[in-house]
C-alpha cells in the first residue's frame, strides 16, 4: 500500500505542477544502485521523479511520512549539486511544517506542495 500511496503523491505533484510527459521522468524505485542521466546513484537517495524546469533539472520527492530524519538528510545531501531545486510533496500539514522548520539547513532551494491526491 505504501508504494501505491507514493505513486499517487508523485502523480498528484505532476498534475499540480502541470509538467508535460516529455519533460518528466519517474526514476527507478528499486533498492540497488543504478545509472540515470549518466550518474550512478544509490536507490535510497534518488528522487521519485525529476523534470526539466526553467531553472534546470528539478528533483521531485514524494513524502508519505515514512522517511526517517536520517534518510531525509541523506536524500538532500545526495540532491545537492545535481538539482537546481527540489519540489517536496507531503500529504500532511504537520509533516510539511516539520520539514519546513529544518529547511534553513538545506543548501538547495526547496518548494513544498500539499499533495493530497484524494481531494479532487
């Protein structure tokens, strides 16, 4: 069920952002390292999707509330230098507030989205 929720949040984010399919890539969710756009990446530290925006390559992270603080930090460190921005979607205002309180420590620009897909 968690994977389905994760995919629903990712789809909702694409819908809200209005990104066409030719600029959007859903990345591998396997547990092994893999190559994407010429970079070798640990699957735990790969964004759920990425797209090409006006500012360049943008990471998309779907957060259903199951990530530990350590994993969030590892993901952000992994994204630093590879992406111009991160769009971080959550389905909980409480979760979003907790993440926002830590955003001052993040080196890369983060945009938050309320990705409650069931409200449509």
